[in-house]
C-alpha cells in the first residue's frame, strides 16, 4: 500500500478504484487484474513529472526501463537464489518475490521520477522524507480523499461512497507513531528509509526512486474472520506493523545491498 503522503499516487489510485469498482457493481463483472494494473500504471504515469534529466532520458522512458535498473539477476545474487525462481511484477515499477521455507524475499523499485533540475529533486526529496505524525497523515489523507471525490471520473453517488470508503480504510493503515525517516549513507546522493514499511527514497542528481528489498520470515496470516471491514483492516495492519518492525534490520540490509547497484545501473542507461 502506498504511504499516506504519496499524494499523487494515492489520488490516482482512489479515483481508479472508485471508478472501476462502481462499474463492476453496475455490470456485475469480475475485476480484470491485468486491466486494473494497466489503468493504475497509466494514471500514475500521467501524474508524474516528465522533465528531462541530466542522463538524457525522460521520466516516461526511464519508467519503461525500471526492470533494467533492478534485474532478476541482481536480486538473485544478492539473496542467494536462482533468478528463474523469482516472480516478477510490473505495477508502477518493477518487483521480484520468492517464498520458501517460511521465508519471503521481495525486492521492488517504484516510481522512478525525473525532476526539472537537481535543486528541484532536492526540494522534492526533503518534502517526501519529512517526518509526520499520525494526525498530520490523517489530515492529508482526508484532503486526498476529498480531492478524489471531486475528480471528473467520480461522477456518481456510488463512486463517491467507494472513494470515501477506500480513503477511510487507508487512514486505518497509518501507524500510531506516524512515519519517520532515517538516513542511509552510501546510496546515491542521499537516501532515507521509512519506519512504517522499510522502503527507501533515493535521490541521484535530479532523479528519485523508491526501493525496498529484504529476505525475512513470512508475514503471519490474519488470525480473525470478520465481515466488518474496519475490524479486519485494523487487525491486518496490527500484524503488518509488528512484522515490519521485527524485520526492519533485514529491510535496511537489503536496501543497503541493492541500492548502490541500482544507482550504478542508472548511470549506465
């Protein structure tokens, strides 16, 4: 799930979820996973800045080559696996997963973005990695939800209700302690890792991207059965937050191991 302060991404996702969910209600169709993934990627792509960067590629081209920045071989070598054993995903980035022996491996690069200048990238980075309290994040989520409800695609009461519902559930994912960042030296020009999910935000010149990588025990399964979405969500996030906290060292090590390699790949594109 995107972090609550990733405003552009969340707004796009809220609009898409509400619009698509309403259409499924009207047509009684099953959701098409491939179509949804393409719509999400397209919406984010339309929102992300497309200025050229020093290396000569624009954001659109760079995002199409995300899997060149983080390859299956890089992940496999780093975590002692065979590249053929990894499952690849390409939603708003490029990711790889593996499960076995009650362990999970995940490595993912998300939302590579080209800013108009290094100064602009620095300013964006400072804002993106600013520490925020739960109250600040909740207020931001409310603003995002309201803006999503005003989107031209959210043109029925059903879509507006869905948007409000999704926004409310996403607010429940905010940790009690809010979100803070710590510096990660040795990765690009600057990098910071988030306390809530172990995802790092990295800046290299006027390029920024998000990176997560870890090998750790599998996340425990949700241990309740409930028809109440709020109760189910609360328990799900309680398990998620505890699991992330217990595996944060593995997440730091994974990013520290793959981060410099991604930066070197970026410089060769």
